[in-house]
C-alpha cells in the first residue's frame, strides 16, 4: 500500500469514535455481512460512520493490509481495529460489545 492510501486510512479510522469500512452505507448496506454490523450498532444505539469501500478500490484493498484482516466489513473503535461481522456478532451475543463500546465512548 502506498503512503498516501495509508495516510487516508489513518485519517478515516481516527475521524470518529466508531467507523465501519463496509460495502455500501449504513442507510444502504450492499452485503449481508455489512448489514449485520449496521444492525448490531443500530440496536446498541451507537453513533457511527461508514466508509463505502465499493467507492474506492485503493481503500478497499488498503484497509485489508492496514488491519491485517482479509475481509470486509471492518469495525474500528477509537482508531483500533475490533473485527468484522463474525466477531461483532460474537461480542454482541456475549454482551461484551455493549460494555466495550460504553467504556470506549465514555472516555
């Protein structure tokens, strides 16, 4: 990944407390996995922003290298990679996600 793409990704992940790199937008997810993440965050009432990787091939490929995670969606909390759809589902079902978000967003 080139330096410019890496810097754009760093700016995006630090632009808001919760950001999701996904296919589509929070109003119109373009895949089931992205929709799962949106539904979970909406159910928890968490404010979040999204970046549509379908609109930018450099970010779409770069984010995978940046996080060392091969799939999309990808969720970042306070600039830190949390995981994708499966991990968010597990964290949500265990109650851990609500707790993690509450602590992170309170600081």
